[in-house]
C-alpha cells in the first residue's frame, strides 16, 4: 500500500525536473533527484511520514519527508511555499509518461551526471 496518493484534481503532472543541488545529492546518495511539482491539495498522505528540516542551498527552510519504515525519500516542501509539494517521481505508483524537461541547480551537479543538451537548464533555484 503506497504511503500517499496523488490525485490530479486540477493540475496533472506536466513536467519532471531533475535537481542537482548538493542537498538532493546527499539525500539520494546519487546525482540528485527527479521531481514532480504538484499542488499540495492534490496529494493525500496515508500515515505519517518522518520529517527532516534543513536550510537548502537557496538559503530557504526546506522540509524533506521520508518513509519512517524504509527511509525512502517521498517529497519536500519549502516553508515559503506550503501549497506546493515536490514529489520524488520514482515513488509514484503510476508515474507520468514524461521525460525530464528541466535541470535545476546545475552549478552544483556532480561531474559524472549527464544532462540532456535539449533540456532547460537553470544554474540555481528557478522562480
């Protein structure tokens, strides 16, 4: 049984972003994370995920939520934008048939990470 359900009531996932910030690299143990930014109102949490609060590379307060059973990262939210959730795309039971369209925090990407030249690239935090 999944820990949460994403029900696109008003805003289906239309874009996947790869984040290359050092925080995502450390949290994933890899080159970063692949995320879907969705309205918080469209997500229903089952159970209570654990939370880790930190200061992100942007300087903003970031809450990272993860499964208390297996430790899998699930989503994150910024204090400044609680109306949006950044869901880790790999945790979706039915992921959208999309490719990564944007890469953010490319200034801190690992040297071995590959970025498709055709994808949008943002050196830091997008607006």
